[in-house]
C-alpha cells in the first residue's frame, strides 16, 4: 500500500508539472498537437513528424496523467492495456495498432559478470535491472521469464525497478547493473556501448503499440491525421528502420 501511495503521489506531481508546462518532462518539437508517447518511441517519432509536441515517459505514467486531465491530444502506448483502459473509461477514442517490438537482454560492453545467455541471470549475485511491472516493458519482462520457467530464480537478482525502458537502458550503459531487459529498438540506440543477447521467439510476449485520440482534445482533425500517418507506408518504413516490427493485421 505504501508503494502504491507513493506512485499515486508521484503521478499527481507529474500530472501537475505536465499541466503547467503543456507537456511531459521529456519534450521535443512544437506545433499544434501534443502527443504523449511511450519512452521507447523517443527517437523514431520526431523522425515521423517533427511538427508536433511530444511528451515521452512510461505508458502507465502517461495514462495516469491523462486520467488526471493533463493536456494531451494523442496517447501512444507500448501495450494495448492502457489505451484500451482509457477507452473503457471514455477518455480516448478507439485505439489503433501500428507497430510491434521484441525484447532482448542487454549487458554492459565490458560485461563484468560474464553474462552470455539468459540462463546466466539465475546465478547468485547477478545485478539485474528491470522496469516496474506496471510499465509495459516490465510486464513483458516478467512474461519472458515465466515463459522460460525461471521467474523465481531471476527475479531474486533484481536490484532496481525502473519507471521506463530508457532508465533501464541507461543503467546498463553506465555500468550500474550487470544486465537488463529492453526492447530491441532501444538497444539499437546504444550500439557500441552495450551488448545484446537475443531471447528465443517462443518466449517472446506479443508487444503491440497502440495510439488513440484523447476525447477532450480540441484538435481532432490534426489528431486523426497523425494516427493516419502512423499506418502509412512512409512512417512504417521509418519504424522498421529503427527496429520496430510491422503493424499487426486488424482482427477479423
């Protein structure tokens, strides 16, 4: 309960800051609409459209900020969980899926713990950093470990639960931990500073990105144009260039 109360307090403070600044703490670009997007999209989204204002953070944090009335026009998450939650709450329009991703294990370039496969994470004394389970990449990480049948042994070695995937990545690059789980797209941003260990396909979760227009937005035409842009060939090529997988086929 204490942890939950702290999270709610931090979320409220973050929402207040966003409302005051017109965006989140990690902003880039300026323009007519404000897009709240998962931290793993930090590099690629400005390449797709640099004429909007971006706020990048963990999907759970952004969803909470929107619930608190933060001024966002479009919400983009690294999991269907949060857009669909806000949709059920009547806060966003029907979400659309536009990309996929894959999890990998990253270790510092020097690899002081000698980690060469995921099974090595079960060794006592390994310092593993992961995202909090409330964050999509943190939830996906635990799915991977469950699928590999090593949840209990590996989670004992977790030394930090981070608020988003970029914080996990940063600790690995700085050598503050022996290993961490991130998206392959994030790993590509630190080539030469970290080594990547692949995770077999059968253990991979289904990582799907969804975007939705916020119902309170006053720029609906521009918002829907942005969503349309995400599924157009040019944006899909840019997403693939940054390591994202193809848009899932619509159900039905």
